[in-house]
C-alpha cells in the first residue's frame, strides 16, 4: 500500500497554504516559504509571473523544445523567452527548493 507523505514532513502546515484563482490570477501562498502569482494576459497570449525566488517574468505560449522540456514532451507550453525555461518546470523547481516537496513526483 502506497501512501502520500504528509505535508508536515516538509515543515509545511496545511493551514499556512492558500491557493486562490480569481479573475485570471492564480495565487499560491505558502506563508513563510513564499508567494507565487501567475496572471493571465489574454490579449498578449502571455502569463505574467511573480516569484519570491526568480522575481517577475513574462511567459509566452509556444511549442516546447523537446530536449529542454523534461515533464511534457511534444506539447505547447509557456516559455520564458530570455532563457527558454518552461513555466511548469520553474514552478516545480522553486517549490522543491523552498519546501523539499516535489509537486510532480513520479508514482
């Protein structure tokens, strides 16, 4: 029987987690670990990102580079054009470095 590791193992109190989606803005607040905000910019086909680790960024919707994209191959993704990083990978890496929790852990 496989069970999920409780958040307390990662020094995360579930009551300190706030996830909110309102009017195209996704906010992931992990209290003392930091707050990430993704803001949908429909006319520009962009996502605006704010992070306590990497700061502000603008991600463009584009075809993922298969050799760079480790999580979702052969798909369209949100790419930061300055360094070609993929939004979902950046989010995973930053949550992992802040908490030790791998939000895309393979089962």
